[in-house]
């Protein structure tokens, strides 16, 4: 099995040496490193240089626009793909299909799409979207059907409950058609994922819970006559030794003010997202039982909405946990760290070589030319 690894671009308030919060309607808080083009280019190039296939860019009122950010960064990188998160329904399906075609064709195939239906009604209303959660998923189903048909070169007439297009025909068909990544833990989300997703993404939970999700989505997809790949979104704290890794986790936790935890948890409990509820159930706002499974730490979720768990341990231990998730059917890992720049090197130089040795990851980077070192004694003999 050749696993795929993706990194994360911290356009959600920036980056830093402490956990940067935010997401699902809560403030991002202090970062230290701005999410500007110069710094994000460093992160993207670090991901590219360390063998990551793509970088996820989030979406929402709490971060920079994903389309514009990645369009800029595509010009400062060479091979890295961009997993662009976007919300269906905020723009027309034809325009979204056209934008994807433009991005894909002008970057020579470096676009992947992460469809985020939108779990928070108050945030959606900021964008002028007043549908409830189930209606948003119904609209998303229509949206993706239209987009898929446009990408197939069809002339589309579609009159649904939420969306209507007449004689829509796309000339900028993306080549290749970008794969669709999709997440969601509610029944409505499962139905849409089964019909349209190429990769179903889950946030990091203990393996037993992840296995249940995989079985659920796999069964729904089979009813549609489809097969789906599976991915997981987690943070990483990986070091040469386990003691060093857990010391870093303790340092991150010590840098979080208890009052901030209480405030953020109160906000996140208002979330409409089933996935966010599952994240909160991993720790219930407590700081004393955060290792919810060997090498799986829920501390990030104390102040960050969305993905709230991290793989923590030595490089070997983190590789072991990745292999365990892979044995369940997880094929793609969307990862991050604090800070994201240094974290790409910790993981890329520490964990990926171990996975390559185990036959779980193949390095797709162009071969690099290495200058052979010449001992000084040999140089001396050669010049006599």
C-alpha cells in the first residue's frame, strides 16, 4: 500500500509555536507568524521538499480565501498540489466548475477539492446563506451532480429543489478532473459522500471509532455502486524520542490559558457539526485525560475547532499509529503541526523514511544529486 501524505497551510489566523485556535465560529487567537504570501510560501515549499503530495487550505470566515491564497502559492511552488476547501452554494455550480477548470489547467493539474457543506448556521448567514443544515446537504448533493456533469462535458439542464441551470456547458473542462474530498459525520453527510466523494475525510478519533465510520461510508457507497478511498485529518508532534514529543505536548498545553479553554469550549458546544461534537466528546474540556489512545492526544481540540487530535511520540511510534490507521483502510493523511514550517521537517525527515522502509510510502520527489564527500587526507594525497 502506498499511502499519501498532505500538509496544511495555516491561513486560519497564521502560525506559531503555540496552538492557534479558531474554527467553527470561535476566534483564532494570537499566532505570531502572519498568514502572508512570504510565510505561506515557506510552508508550502517545506511540504513540497519533504515529499508531501498536497496541502489543505481551509475555508470560512475565520481564514483567508482558499481559492485566492492557493492561486498565489501555485506560482511560488513547483509540484505541490492544493487541496482547496470550498463551500457549495455560496457560488453557482457553473462558476465553481469553471474556476476549478481554470485552476487545474493553469497549474497543470495541481488542484484537489475539499467540499465543506458548512456546519454553522450563523456563519453561513454571514455569507447570505439561510438554509438549515439538512437543506445545505441537499443543495450540496444537487451542486455536485451539476459540477460532475459539467466536468464530463455534458450540456446540463437541471431543475432541483435548490439549484437551477439551463443549457450549461463548460468549455474549460479541467484536465485531469480534480478529485473531491468530503467529510461529515451526520446521516445527511454520509449520503452525499457516498454519491459524490472520491475520498472521505474524517477527523482523528481512536481507531475503533474510525473503523466504524469507514464501514458506514463504505456500505453507503456500495449501495450507490461506488467505492471510496478514506483519509484522516490530524496534527503531529513527532520527535527523536517519545519523551521529547510528550514534553512538547506539555509545553503546548501549558501555553493555553484555562480561561481561554472555557471560552472556546462554550462556543464550540453551540456548533451544529456532528463531527465537532465527536471531537468535544474526546476530552469534555478536561486537561487531565488527553491521551485518548496510545500516541493520540486531544489537546489541540481544547482551543481549536475542527481537527483536534495529534499523533504524539517518537518517529517510530507515530509511524506505528499511522500503520494502524492504514490497516483499517485509511490511505491518505492530512497532517499539520505547530509551527507548520518546522513540523513539515520533523515529520518529513523523521517519519516518512520509516514508512518508506516499511513499504507504506513511496517517495515521488525527483531524485536529488548528492555531492560525495572527500576526506581531507585523500585531498592531500591527490595534490602531492
